[in-house]
C-alpha cells in the first residue's frame, strides 16, 4: 500500500474556498425558497379571504331571496305583486 500523501496548503485553501462558496450558495438558495413560500402563503391567504367574503355575500343573497320568497307567498305579498303588475 502506498503511503497517504498530505494535502498541500494551497490545495487545502482551494478546498476550503470551494466548500465555503458551496455553503453560501446553498444558504442563498434556501433563503430564496423560504421567501417564495412566504409569498405563496400570503397569496393563498388573500385568495381565501376573498372567497370567504364572496361566500358571505352569496349567503346574504340567499337569505334575502328566501325572505322575498316567503313574503310573496304570503297574502300581503301576493296582493302587492298583483297591484304592482296592474291587477285591480
């Protein structure tokens, strides 16, 4: 078996610089991924809020429609509807 040669000082510096650059690039890459994830979470939260608001509007509209339906099914509502449409 051949003896192991020691790494020269210049080669050790190159390896250290390469490892440092790789580590920094990895950290930058991970930071970018985290930022993108936070932006996506913010967009999803905003979209959820908008959809919740629209659901509320539709629920109020359904409730109002049900109230109108109940009114027009009553005698008073039928009378009003008939008078409004020209019946005497």
